[in-house]
């Protein structure tokens, strides 16, 4: 019989090092097995967050990964298709204090095998180069890669429309260009506007996962995200819950939980305050309607020839068909960013009307 315990009762919050130790143990040993590619994904994400935020990681906390670390080179040789996950894991383990030089051997193997040359997209090439450069290796020597990435993020019109794939690529490009906040990525004004455009659609969609990534990317680029977005994310971060049970579904909001807490860390908050059990755990976000973006898009589409790129005109024309909640979200979004009018010109899809 599956007993599921809802962990929402008040509980003493553990010290930060103990929370980090519990998180590493949870993702390493209690959610998935090491043979599952999603185990690679989840553990790479939590280790990356710990490595780039500088949160305290006790040496004893890494013991849960010792067996994986010792066999990582053999795993890479047998599963080269997962080389980016595997390199990310081992590089971050060593950066966090795992003794050894496994990462150098694995980077050398990946370079000798030309694994980065099998990538289809510039985003994947950029990730491969960023990972391997941490051990002094440039696997591609592609002088045009940075220019192509910047050309993509400088096209703000791409991000004036709901396009989650493009928006996540935007944030990851900024992560790689900034080396996760370690260097100035020198973004052009157009790229900064792209971040605002993508952030506005994420905010209207109540997508905390994407909005948190956008706000992190903004800070890595030296920009201060709109205060309304930051406040909303803080509220969302505080309302995650964790369910424990032997058979709880892992089709959960773990990624949003991690990214929101990553954002909370870089703005100076105290992250990962959800009490955890010593077993299988799923993460759930607070309930939200998330209807504003859809309602607004449908209202714009229904207007057909009456569409206008002028927000002041369109707010009056759309108002009768929007719910009160959606009208409020739209007004908050409009006031949140100085780029809203430029965003709306593309979002309205009104052509020269």
C-alpha cells in the first residue's frame, strides 16, 4: 500500500549545509536510478546550481556520488551520446571538492572522439565548448559560433511571441556567454530587450520556471529584472511543497523548484527551505490559473482587422473579452517593464495597422 505524506506542516528548517546534503542525497539515491537518463539530467542540474551559486557543500555530502564518479569514464566510453551530461556532472563534482582528475581524462576522450562535432545546433555546440574549456580544450575552433549566438539573441522580434523553446535557448546562451555569471557577456541592447520580451510572455503565462531563468540571465548580464517579476518569483518559491512516498509520481515540478531556488539564491535569499524526507520525494508548485496569456492571445486574434500595435488602443478593444484576472495581469505586465510598448507591437501581430 502506498502511503503518501504531505509535507506541509510547520517544521524546523535545517541549516544550509544540511539542506544541501539532503538535496544531493535525494536526487542521487531516492528519485531515480543511475541507469535512467533522467537521473543524469536531474543530478547535473542540482550540481550545476550548487557550483555556480557557491552554496556550501560539505565534503561528506559528495560521498553519495563517489561510486558514480569512479565509473564515470567507463560510462562515457560506453554512452558517448550523453557526454554533455557526464562531463557536466564530473566537472561540477570536482569543482565542489571531489578529489581526482577524472574530468580531464573525460574531456580529453570527448575531444579525441570528436563528440562536439556531432552536435546539430549551435546551442549544443556552445554547451560542449563551455564544458570542455573548463579543462583547457576547445573542441571546435569555430570562430563564428559566438557571432551566430549573438545574432540569434539580438533578434528581439523572436521573443515578442510565445515560444518557450526559443526563450530557453536565449537564457542558456546568456549562461554560456557569461560563464554562469563569472564574466560580463557584453550583451547588445537588442539582446537585453529580448530578455524583457521573453520575460513578459513568461510572466503573463505565470511560468515561474522560465521567468526565473530569464531573471537569472538578466542578472548575469548586469541587468536588474523588473521588481514585480522578482517579487512574484519570491512568492512562488515560498509555496513549493514536497510529497514523500514509495510510489509518488515523479512527473512533478522539480525543475521549477530548482530554478526558482537558484534565482532566490542569487538575489540573496535563503533557498531550499522545503522540509525533505529521507526517501522518494516529488515537488509541487502552488496552484495558479495561468490563463492570462491565452486569453489575451485569443482576444487579439479575434479582433482581426481591428488589431493595432498600439497598446493603449488595444487595451480598450480587448477589455470586454478578458476576465478580470487577465486584465489585471496585463496591466501589471504593462507597468513592469519599460520595454512593454515595444514588446506589444510585435505581440499584437497587427502589421502596419
